[in-house]
């Protein structure tokens, strides 16, 4: 007779204490339905540029199928270094300040795990990407949310930051351009935060994965602010700018001591990022900028279309300066974001993500990804307009 | 040309069916402004047509035959290739005509219903022109890509999951 499997207590408390993402629920609902137009997709609608795919295929044909150095092939780190200098004026040393990761997702994980001690607080700007708070919790840290406001265009203010800081605060997690709000922060918007960050000796984890998708002015990296590079962990990747989500490739840049710490986790947990993906990314950085610009123009046109169309059907929507999300307010309808999103899915077959899943400040809004064809966007707007008309009293 | 005119041109080049109201929103201009730009581009013969790209091989009623013909000609004093080119492109069955560098001078694309129809065009019309020295006809067997558009199944179907972070 075998010993009965222990069910109670076999999962860690840390994992039991985190909730599955609210996005999952909508995925389950939407994926069982036909004729759904999805504005729920958090990834580009472009296929990876052919030259990038071709370079990766070529690397496999030539037999580059073994592990690479833990932080990634040096050629790729060198390209990342010159790309960051060229595009964002944030130079990093390819030898000891850059790690090629399994998506920005891994970068977020190793950045948090290598800096946060149990009990330390990490300030998280919300509405925000769904993984920050759970990863902080898994590391034993305490996520502290700041809910940004529509009237501030979902930017974080100096006052809000100051109010969130305690003697336990270790770091602040920033993400601009933002998922889900599309908010951007310019140099002028970021400047006032510096004083608080210095006064409280904080680290800044800056997720700039949407940097290239900035429509009204060039992205300003947090690490570029005077004195901030020493405190910043810059997180980015290939998923959004180069339409490479499925390749699972990102990178993280930080001062050498932090990079060395992150590399310890990365080498034990991942060994290295996918080799064929690294060769593809090399080509993306060497010759993909035209493709990026082509895609950015197209997102910008669709951004414009969505903002104007929302206004026409009576949804107020701040102008998202980046990423590929619009985050209109649905407060006028009197519904909460969950009821709105569920109703819209069932009655009109349009999938959006309710704002509340993105944390504080998200309620009262829905996230609409416009990374989908113009044809779908036009139909979606028509359906959302009809839904609102039907439900406005 | 101004930046927004170029932007509008690229949009209609890719999708001639976009309506003015949609274009106006996309490029952040009024409908009147977009209409003015399109009128101007049409009047200047920059926009020549808003045609669809059709894969006729999928239409049972009409498969048709297309040939690309290399043509060597003697250029005429004073008018070069233009005069003979005009005599050729005025035939309605001529789908496209290019002056090219290399071993021959003109590249003629002909559409017809049958191979014999095209053969007849080559022997009776094209070769009969005084300045035509020789022709080489290539029949198209399959279209992989045309006007920047992949034929066959391409990559159009959305392979993404419906809702993601
Ligand atoms: C803000 C943000 N950060 C990180 C990621 C994860 O990106 P990657 O595919 O590089 O893991 C996403 C993906 O949706 C995102 O929106």
C-alpha cells in the first residue's frame, strides 16, 4: 500500500497568498465564444519581421543550438548597449551591466528578487502590469500601491510618491509608457520624483518595454535623469517593439553590483535565454529599426482613431501617449468595470479587460488594446457604441 | 509633398476602402482636409485607381493566363522608346509595361483568357511592329506575391490568444 499523498500544506504559503490574475477569467470566458472581436490582447498584431525570423532560422541551420554564456551572447549585449545609447541616450556596459533574459517578465522577477528583503516595501504605480505585486510578494516583500488618476493623465506625482513612502520602502516600480493606461511621463514629469527618491535612498525598477511605442514625443528613460542611473534597474525587451512576444526575450540593465546579483538568480533559474531567439534579436537590433517605425506609425494611427471614436460614442478617454492601449472611463454608464466588460462580451461579443484587474485606480475603466486590424476596431467601436446606448439611462 | 499627405497616400495604398471619416481620425485631420488631399492626389494622377488585388486562381469562372514578355526594340531617333512603348501599352490586353535595363528593353505583361490568345497577340501584334527585334514569352505558372501581398494563406490568421496581460 502506498502512503497517501499529503494534500494539506503541500503548497507554499507564499504561492497560496497570491491570486491568479483577473485577466485569466476573461480569457476563459472569451475563448469559449465565437465571433468575438478582441480588444483584450496585450501583444502586437504584427508577426515578427521576416528578416528576424530568417536570421534565427539561419542560426539554427548553422548549428547554433547550444547554451550561450549566462548573460547572453556578447554580440547581442553589445548591440543592446549601442541600441540603448542610440535610441535613449542610456549607455550600459555590455560586459557587466546587461543580462539577456527570458522576456521582460524574467527581468522583473530577478530585479525584484535580487533587491528586496522580506518585509521591505516596493511602491507600485497602478493601474499597472499585473505581475509586479505578486512577484514582490513572492520575494517576501510588501507591495504598496499608488493609484494614479485620470485627471493627472495617469502619471504619478511627487506628492503621491511621498505619501506612499515609509521607513521600510526599498524601491519604486515604474512603467511608462504604461500598460494598461498608455500614460507616458516626460522628463519634466519625472524630474520632481528625483528629490524624493534621493532623500529616501530608493532604487527604481523601470519597466520601459513600451519605450519605442511613444507617439507624441521621444521616450525619456528614467536612467537618463542626472544621478539616477546608479539607482535604476532598466527593464526592457523585444516583445513589443519588435513584435517578438512568443520568442520570450528581454533584457535588464543595472549597475554592476546589481547585475552580478541578478545574474546569480538567472544562472541558476534559467541558465541562459533561448539561443535561436538571441540570434533573431541580434538581427532585430542590427536592421529592424525601419520595421519598428512602420509598426509605430500604424499604432499611432489606430490610437488616434480609437480616442476620437470613443469621444463620438460618449466615452471619455485620455489620450494615451504610448503602448497600444486606450483606457476609457466607463463611469458614466454607472456600471463597474467588471459588469461592463462581462456585459459587453456577452451582449456584443467584444472582449476588453476590466480596469480593476490592474490594481488601484483601474476601477471605472476598461483596457482596450488597439493592436488589432482597423476593420476589427471599426466593428468594435460600433458594438461598444450600441452597448452604451442600450445601457445609458 | 507634406507629411500628412504622404501618410494619407500610404494608408489608401494599403487599403483603398478606408472611408474618409476613418482616415480623418487616424491622421488627426478633419474630413474636409482629407477629402481635399485625396482630390488633389487624384487630380495630379498620383492616385490612379483604388483597385482590389484579386487572386483569380481561386475563381473557377476565370483562371486566365498571364505572360511576361521580354521585348527587344530599336529605339527611334528623337523619341527613344516612348513611341513604341505607347503603341504597345494602348492594347487593352497589356496589363503592365516597363522600360528596363539589361539584355532587353521592354517588359510587357499580358493578360489573356488562353495561351493561344496570348500567342496570337505576340505574333500578330507585338512582333509585327517595325521596331520590335525579338520577343521572349514567359507564361506565369503561379503567383506567390503580387503588389506586396502574399498569395495563398499568407500570415493573415491571428494566432494570438484572445485575452492576455
Ligand atoms: C508592462 C509590461 N511589462 C512586461 C511585460 C512582459 O513582457 P515580456 O514578453 O518581455 O516578458 C509586459 C507584457 O505584456 C508588459 O505589458
